[in-house]
C-alpha cells in the first residue's frame, strides 16, 4: 500500500509536468523566485531505511524488516547561478528496522530462545546534508533537477555506550554516521509558493555496528560491516 501511494504521487507529478511541457506557454507564477540569493522553506516526508551487510564467512544473510518512517526539517538555499544551488537541509528522521537471523547462527548456542532470532533497532537521526542542486531551464511553471552531496547524522537513539550487548537483548549501533546522497525532483511554481516533490537515496560511508564483547557472538561475530542505506521521499514548501 505504501509503495502504491508513492507511485501515485510521482505519476501525478509526471502527468502535471507533461501537461506543462507540451501545452502552450502559460503565465509564469512568481517568475523572480529563483533570482533570490537566499531562500528558505521546510519539508515533510517519508523514509525507508535498510542495512547493507558484508560478512566474514559465507552464511545465510541477515534479513532486514523495514518500516516506513517520518521526516521533517528545514531548507536553506543559496543561489550560485541560474542552474546551480547550494542547499542545507537539516531534519529529524525516525525509523525502525528489525534484524532477522537464521537459526543456523545459533548452532551450539546454549540457552537459545526464539526471541534471539530478532533484534529491533530504533533510530532517530538528526540528519544534516549539504547538497548541490543542478536544475534545467525553467519550463513554464516547473523545473526538473538532480541533487547530490554529503551528509552527517547523529543517532539520538544510539546505545553505543551501553555496557549491555546482545546477550542482554541489546543490539548496539554507533551514534555518528556519514553518508553520500543522490536524488532528483521537480520544482512546481504555484501561485503563492514553490512546491517540490523529490526522491533521494542515501548510502552510509562508515560501519554502524557496535560489536558484542564476545568476538564469536552469533549476532555480530560474522558481520564485517553493516552500513545504513535508505530512500527519502520529501515534499518541500518554499
């Protein structure tokens, strides 16, 4: 249902853009908007976070059960020229992921319980990306763009310093994360404001897992790296 909703949103945006592109020239809304050196706004949206694993040994993959999270934040835009902008988009991103292990990880493990096969990871990120936006020429009242850059995130739900590990039911993750980001979107110039739907992929640069005290732990012993990746769908108002 979530994927169907997102598909409908972007099909609607595509149809609106096509109608603008192939119809006769229209009256431009707020035609001087992009001439401002600085502009501001806010965004709301959705996220879907995942993990990408590299393993030490060839065992069954750790599966990730994802959920749809919520985003909210601010936008600061600095105009470089007619086709480039520098953007800062600090925001709050909330998500939950559940790791699902195969029983083969626990062969010979004493006191095994079914609950050991899952570990829930809740994350609340203060996410701060610095992005460069590359736009096309404005076409009537819309303008497509691509965007890319780097970001850092502070996980407010991190339990990195917790002395308890998975043997006490606590999967630990690091507090500070670094990413690179790529995406695209369309600026729609409405009568009173600019509305921008966009989709962006984020890919962690550093390993996020905090390993258990036991190097042979069934939860973390076979993980070489565990890196966050995700998809953001944001709706920006400026």
